[in-house]
């Protein structure tokens, strides 16, 4: 830090800088400056002519390092293959047992005589799927039919399924 402060002390003052440049020319044996240039012009001309060193940390490598694209592609392909292989061994979760409580997405059978619905297995025979549950007497959204929940929790807004379907 002391060397940096000393360099700033010398280079910040034009007179000290001229003296320093003169001592450098005397030590290195450089030719005298042309007489038509003043001190300030000489400094700017010398600075423009100086070759500024540039730090290049990779200069010592004969073959500079490159981004490892091959490794990235290999990792992506291997990861995708692993996910597909492990995914082939996973079985879908079994359908939860029927508990008689109807909620949105529940499959139901419709008792047309009593205008009630009861929970049914989605993999077995069912008449509709519940879209929403509303309070008794509330209106169901468009495209749905209202039936009473057999458990007495409200009205089930259902969408009928195709009888040829599951």
C-alpha cells in the first residue's frame, strides 16, 4: 500500500511526474524528447505510445479450457434415462377406499327416484362426477345438475358421464 501511495504522490503532480519521467529516460537511455513538444504533450504522447500490460490468467495454458458441453449433454441424457427407467417400476397409487363422503372429483351413482347421489368407485360403474358441493337450495354452476348428498352435507353439483365410459 505504501508503494501505491508513493506512486500516486509522484504521478498526481505534473512537476513531480516530469522529473520522474526524466529520471526514467536517463536510466533507460532513451532519446531526448523532441523540442517541439511541451511537458504535458510529452506525457500524453508517451502514455499513448506505452504498451499497457494486460493480465491474462489463461495465457499459461496451451489449450484454453472450454465449457464441458459433452459432459452436460451426457448428464442430461443419463438423468432422463434414469427417470424413465425408475418411472417404469412405479405403479399408480391404489384408489382410496370408499368412505361415503362426497367431495369435488368424487365419482357417484345417482338414485333418480330419491334425487340423491352416493359415492361410487371411479374404476367401476358410476353415473356422474361431482364438480362442486353447495349448501342446500343454492344454485349449481351452469352445465351441472343438483342432487342431494346422501350423507346430508348439502347439494352435489354433478356432471353426468358417458354410459359407455368407465
